[in-house]
């Protein structure tokens, strides 16, 4: 069965600090990978996704993620965080075989302090 | 167009009562998913529908949980004889076949 691990439960950063959130998945086949974000009081929104092609994908609000197949990883990065990035971030994976449910990590709560 | 909508946004019920949660997917999305998010945990898959195919119920935690979907439109998740451990946010998502899932705002269920 697929699983997703997010190693950081809660990350606290100062504004302008760089961010990297770890995500590893277990699945031997082809996968589609996602990062979703949930801002306080809002619903889950897609931040970025990888289906195929360039393993470095860029999303909204300056976020990017790199798919490293050999490491089964899809880490999320942002060079300089803002207070408005305070949110919960979820990594998710789907086996690339059509419609299947997303398998989510437990989420990482990011708190950005001024 | 409009996103995924869910109702009610909040539901408080007493242990043992039945509840119904509703999801309106994005128009044209053939796939519809239900997930559950309990406090401090990630999202757990419950059930999904794809067109007129039989639903995948493999994530339902017990036979108290059931869901229906009429064609490619509204879905209802029903929890019978609710228990306190059913307290969670219930999220619905929809997608076109093989494409990104888009989530609704969720229904926050509290079982007293």
C-alpha cells in the first residue's frame, strides 16, 4: 500500500527565512505528486503538482518542489517565507493509474513569525 | 465556475443519532471522493465514485458509514448511530478522470 511521510510536524520560521518541507512516499510504480495547502479557516487548495516532465515544478506564491525518483521524495521549498504563508501543508500521492484516491501525509504546520 | 460545495458547514449531534452530509461537485467532474480529517491527523480516504461504476468503499471505517451519488452530481455521506470518534472534518473532492482533485470547504462534525 502507498504511504506518505512528512517528517516535520510543526515548523516555525521567521519572515524571509528559507523553507524546505520534507515528503517521502512509498510506492514502486509511477506516481503523481501533489502539495496542498490549508490556510487558517480556509479549505484545502492545490499548491503545485507533478505528473511528468521536468522534476522541478513551480507552484503558486513562489513555492516549488523537486521530484527525486531515486529518493522517493517530493520536498517543498520556498526561498523566502512571508507571514501569509502560515498554514498547514499536505503532501499527497496518487498511483498514476487513472482515478484513485489521494494518499496524504499527516501534514506540516508552518508558523511564520514577524 | 463554482467550486465544490458542501453542507452543512458545521454539524453538532448527539451520540447515536444519524447524520447526512452533502457534497455538490464541480460540474463536469466525473469523479467524487470523500475524505475524513480527524484532529491532529492527515486526511483519510473514505469512498470514491467514478461515473456509473461501482464505488470504491475500501476506506469506509465501519458499516455505519455509507454514501450515495446520483449520476455525476450530488453525493450524500450518511453516518448512522454516530459515535464520538466520528467527530472530524469531512471533506469532499471532485475531479475529471485522472486529473487534479479539488476540495470543498468541508463539514465539521462534532458528536457529543
